[in-house]
C-alpha cells in the first residue's frame, strides 16, 4: 500500500520535497515506513531514526500500525541555540 509521509525542516530539504509516497506492506508499522523512507531517499538515513514520528496530531512509536489513510509526519531533530 502507499503511505504519504509529510516532511519538515531538514528532512524536506534533503528530500527536495515536502512529502513522499512510499510503498509498505499491509499491516505495516511506522518502522516499515521508516525503512521505506530511507530506501526512497537515502540521504534521510542519518536523521530518520532520531526523528519524531506522528500520525495525525499524536506522536507515535515505531511499532504503531499505519494504514494508507494515516496522516504520517516525520519531524526531524531540532538543533540550534
């Protein structure tokens, strides 16, 4: 199934897009989405595991299930002073 992943900040810059559509299996989890994101845009591999992940308005863990209708977002770590 295809899942849309919204990207923000440095993730958006590295991917050169504000969203990605990735293929994941039925009964996929956020961990599956993370793997698909890295396969789609290898440059994101350095931040994908440290990013916060959300579905809708709630932060979720890597074992949270996703559907093709899930509103998935990857929020990269913030740095600065």
